[in-house]
C-alpha cells in the first residue's frame, strides 16, 4: 500500500457528479412509450441505474414485450441516446458537494479520472457542464470491451493515469458501479443517489459529497485498505 492517501481518484459521472439520473428517467420513459410499453416500473428502473446502454435498451424492450433483435436494439438505442442528448444539452445539475470536491482534489495535486458507463457522445455533452479541466483522463463505456459491472473502465483509467488500480479510490453511486470498481481492485467510496448500494468490505459509505475534502477521501481510502489487511490476517 502506498500510504494513507490514494494515488488517484476515479469519479463516476451520472448520479455521482451530476444529477443526470433524473434526465435518464425521462428519456427511458419516453423511449418505452415509443415502444408501446409503460409505465416504467421501479424494479426495471433500478436495473438500469449505472448500467450500460445496451443493457438498458434490453430492459426497455423486455418491459415493452418487443423482441430484442439486433436491428431493434440498435434503433431503440439510437432513440434513447438522441432523447438523452436533448436533455443533456440544456445543462446538468451538480450533485451536492461534487464541484467543490473536484476543486479540492485538483488543488491537492491528486490525479483524477472520469470513469463512466455513458457513451462518449453523451459524456462530452455532460462535460460542457462539468468541465474537462478536472480530469487527466476520461473513460467511457463504449471505449472498452465490457462496461460496468465489469472492471474494464476502471482498469483502463488507472492505466491512463499510470498508477496501480489498488492505489486508487473510486467514487460511485450505484451497485453496478461499486461492483465494477471493487472488482478492478480500487477502494470504493459509495455515495448513493437513486438506489441503495449494499455494504461490502471494499466500500465506505457516505450520504453526500457535501463537506467532503481530500482528508476525507484519504480517510475513506485508509478505512478500506486497513480493513482489507485486517481481514486477510
């Protein structure tokens, strides 16, 4: 272990830095209605939180009772992305404390990456609100072989930053994202947004990013790593 401070901080986007999940709600509902289905059940919505585009599309097709042929998946994905773009381009609301935390991480000289299941087109739109200056790297779900809950995006982010993933702290809001970061080997700070996230040995939970600073990130990282060492004995 490098020490009590992480070598880098890896930030999820939707639901963690910006409150975009509510915009995804609208585009999912609109797309499901276009398929002739609806309403979107709470259970189906929970399935899509933190998931990648294809998985979310297949949930919608299942809910609408429409066969998930390759052509239908592609068409539905195109509509879902286009509708979400319309909403993203209007700007995204920040999650409480997120912008202040990004500024604190940058001021401390800690490398940061944006690690998201959202595709590059939508991520670049979101970055108009968030700003690219906070991140030394950005990795999107359509730029790796497997999106979250697979670890690919997190492993790629650590590679781009040039640090071991085991020395990184990931900040996540969803069960899917927390599992991806944990599987990759990162310590995980969970700040739930739309759905509860189960406790696990590699995770520390916090209700909000508001009031969190670099010392708080270091404390979360150390809590996970000390717990891992203790559990291994």
